[in-house]
C-alpha cells in the first residue's frame, strides 16, 4: 500500500543485505541504526549518507554516545572490538556543521540531522 503512494524502503547491510545499488539512490529519510560506531572512515561514510539524502531529507543516527572523555575507560561500549569510532554530542554538532545539516538531540543516543533545502 505504501509503495502505491510513492513510499518504499530499501535496506543495505554488508553481510545480510549486500545490495550496493541502494547506496546509489537518494532518499527522503535514511536511518543509520547502531552502525556508525563501526565506521572505519566516518568522513567517507557520512559523505555517502549526505549524497543519499534528498534536499530537506532526514538522516537518523542511533549510536551510544560518550558523555565525557573522563568516562571512556569505564565505558562498556568501547570494549566491543567491532566498535572503532565513538561519538559525543560535540562530534554530532561538528558533523552537522561539516555538511551544513541541522541537528537535533531529542533523546539519548538518537541524533536526527536534516539536509537543507
């Protein structure tokens, strides 16, 4: 029914849904859920996400954020060997400035960005 109204959803996962053609399309809304911490080259990946967003499109990022550098050693999240990149609120603000996006912080570990029109 949603497809009849022009809505559709694509999924990309390098292991479970490895269809790179979905990375070449543009979308009004893209989610990056519990994946940004796995980015070996975050600038390249956020640039890819930016290219996938239509004007006024939204990117929703969900990743656990470090509250302060003082808590890093005791933080369980960095102990996962697949987690190679970590974020704080300041990091998300920097990413927003880098791409000219608006950024919101509606709840813990959820960061929506909006690409300008």
